[in-house]
C-alpha cells in the first residue's frame, strides 16, 4: 500500500511539472499606477514626518540637558566633577 501512494505522488508531481507555469500577479500589478503612485507619495511623506519628529526630539533632549547643567546646584557640581577642576 505504501508503494502505491509513492507512485501516485510521483505521478502527481510529474503532472504538475509538465503544466505551464503561470506568471505570479503581484499587488503592484493589481493596483492601478495612480493608486500605487499615491501610496508611494504617502510613504515618502510619512518618512519625512518621522525624520522631522526625530530631529525635534533630539533638539529637545539637547536643550533639556543644557538646562539641567545650567541649573545644577553647587553640591551637584562638586559631586560630579570633584577634584577634577583646576585650582583657579
């Protein structure tokens, strides 16, 4: 019984190999050129917005870091730098 199944599978595989292969249809092919162009433009806009938001976040962090450094108390400065500073 096992031999018959192997033979049937082999015959099915050979039949599938003899059939002509169909071209695969992609989503880009199914969508119209206009819709695809709109999607690409939307993607580009989104990446530009994300980059701008990241730059703004980095600038905000730098500003906050400067403000914290500026507003440190003498004790915090002494703990941070200790005897590293110059005498004068």
